[in-house]
């Protein structure tokens, strides 16, 4: 979780500095360069309320012990939808520039799954760790989209994803054990 927190904070700080530098140098008013969220606004408040409503409904689901009445698959499906579907949908519903924001939220969720969630599952972390990780993954896109334009954030995340895919591909190539320095046979 700390790795994902570091990833998110460095991404947010970098985007905030880049956006402030761009604003100082930019003379024309491009509408796509505005922030998607104002950190203190009605739109952000409604988005957070929508996310909290989903979380409270999920907690009520467990408090009323409805989880024991349904199958384990249904219970897991409800948990995944509350963790990975409700927060992104609420952000996309209340944000400006929905396409770039949706791409940003999707990529942040993918990075969260790769960096934090896989490690939490392998460690067998408890409910408190999972809940705090989910809260972090839900609030990070909101903060990130409030400091920089969604277009810039999505572009940065696309480059990070391409770099990750390149690293994975090079790692898989290195596992093949190809020796590129071996002498070639001429014949």
C-alpha cells in the first residue's frame, strides 16, 4: 500500500507542478486544459457522497449478515463492484472531460491492482488493510484530477502503462536466455 501511496503522491505532485508551469507559460484559454475537479466544490462533495453511500450500503450488507444468505460468488461480486466499479463511476459521473477522466481512473485502478492489491492478497491482509487500500484507490483519482487536467493525467498514465508493458516484455525476453553476444556461425 505504501508503494501505491508513493506512486500516487509522486504522480500528483509531478502533475501539479507541470500544470502550474503550463498555466504560467500559456496565453490562450484552452477549455481542455482546465482542472476536472475543484477540490472544494459541490461537484466534489456529491462525488464523495456517492462513493460513501456505496461503502455504507456495503457495510450495511455485512452488518445485517446478508452475506451468509447468498453464495460466496455473489458476495465476492458485490465486494468487487463496491471496490472497483462504484468509485470510478461516481468520479466519471461528476467530472468534466469524461473520456480522459474515465481513462485516467481506469489506468489508476489497473496500477492499484498491480502495485497494491496483488500484494495484499498474497499477504492475506485483513479487512482493515483492504478497506484502507480501497479508500486510497478511490480518493487518489479525485485528488489527481483536481490538481491537473484530465487530458494531461491520462497522457501521463498512458506513457507509464506503455513503459510498464515494455518492462514486462523485456523481462520475459530475458527469461528466454538468448545470448546476443555469441559468435555467429558463417557457413
